[in-house]
C-alpha cells in the first residue's frame, strides 16, 4: 500500500506540470492564433498604379485582391505578392511598385483573417497562408496576359509561398523574404518576443506541445505545414532574402531554410538555382527600401521567368524605383503588446477566461484538414 500511495503522489506531481503546459498551449493558441485585422488604407491608385479589384476564391474563403497590369497588359510573367502576419495587401504595395517597374504583372490579396477579410473562428497558421497562396497562384495562371508565375512572400507569406509551391500549385520562381523556419521554432521565438523568461530546456518542449495544440482545430499536422520540409520538396528557382538585424525572425531561420533547400536538391543532376541574399542592416520589414534588394529580386525573377525584360535592365529599373514604406509606425504583434501581458497570462493559466474579440470562447475543431496536400510516405521528421 505505501508503494501504491507513493506512485499516486508521483503521478499527481507529474500530471500538474503537464496540465499546466497544455493549458499554456490553449492560452497561446487563443492569444496568438487570431491576427489583428487592418483593412487596406490605400489602394494601388495611391501609388499611381492602374489596377483591377477582384476576388480570389480559396478553400472556404473569398479573398479580396488587386491585379496590377504591367506594360499596358502585354503578355508576360505575373508575380503573386503575399503579405505577412497581421499585415494586408496595401503594406506590400512598395513591392508591387518595384515589380511592375521591372515589367511584371502583380496580383496581391488579403490572406484569410487579415486585411479586409472577416474574422476567422479557427486559428490561422502557415497552412492557411499556403492554401490562400495556392488560390492566388491559380488565379494568376488563369489570366490571359500572364505567361509564367512567380511568388514573392514576406514572413508568414513566405511560408505560404513555400507550402503552395511545394505541394499545391507549381510555380516558375519563388522569392521568400524574412520567413520563419518551422512552427516549433517560430513558437519558441514568440515566447521571446512576449518576454516570457523560459530557458531552452523548458521552452523547446513547451513550444513543441504548443505547436501541436495550435494547429489541432483545423486538423493540421505540424510537419505537413512546416517550411523546411516543404522547401526540400520545391525544386524550382529560389531566392531567400533576410536582414541581418531582423529581431522578429532571427537570421538562423534563413540559414536553416537555405540548408534544407540545398538538401532537397542534393541528388538532382541539374538542379535549378538557389540564391541567398543577406541584407546588411536589414530588419524584418521594409527590405525593399534597400537598393540591393530591389536589384536582386528583379534580376532573379527576370532570369527565372524569361523576361519580360533583360535581367540587367529589370534590375536597373527596379533599383531606380523610389520604394518606401507606408506612413505607419511599426507595431508589435497584438498577442505580445498587450499591457500586463505576463500577469494576464498567469491568470489565464489558472482558469481566467481567454478569448480575443470576435472569437468564440470555445474554439471549434474543423471536420477535416483545410490544406489539401498529398505528401510522400517518406516525409522526414522535423529536427
């Protein structure tokens, strides 16, 4: 009997931290899974660009979008531009200005739960960015003036571009800017951004559990929406861009994505090129303000997509384009900028209600996975 009593005590003591960890993951999912929506404040006309308003139909969502033609609508390559977390299509208009100057048609959309879209009842992850990117690629390919398709994605938009290009909609070129490497590492990084003082031996297992709980409502599997695994499966022309002073997504994420991309092409006889660009003094956003970014992106896309301009001319025109951020101060993500965040999190861990505006207190579970991805059986487990 004493041994049984001791075993019961040990089990109870073990169960307490596990229960707290799970509760933490639920709190995190509700606090971090629903982006603050900011409808576009300016349209392409504000930049002197012609444009067409349209709606891109994605799985379970109708996404507001702009199509910006180049060269008076003459046939040529088109680029899908995908914004990042808590951003919107207007925040990417300087990129569109640069790309159009280099001769490319541009399609821009608001990812579900962002911009002018309604609030979602289920958490948003890289899986939704991937599905919406795939819908944008399909919409761009359907345009009669578009001959080939490239994707430029920033941050979570970069993750969406990787997932779509690898598993859902093939593309002819991919530019990934300031993207996180995988859900677990991204979750660990958000702990740091929120100022949660956890040592790595605790933080990484907690981040692993939190990532699993986070994606459960939409029935995703973490490894299937992980950018390193997907980038191994994408074998087309690739440019990875990162700033060396990025405090949101550290440069180590860029390094891992580049390594995994090379790993995926190691056995190919004539692999398509992988290019990397690390911008000195570059932060997480607004890298288009650096001339080297504008020059490299335009030149890369022109080579990969076969024009419409000579790569050197495209690069020169892009470099000469005056591209500046919108007149809005940078904001912290809503999940990490709230006052008394640590005290609020502690209260939520011990049972205080936790749900942001426009989101139900009890998050439902989707009947089936949103992301229609057929993965090979030998999918490699993430490290």
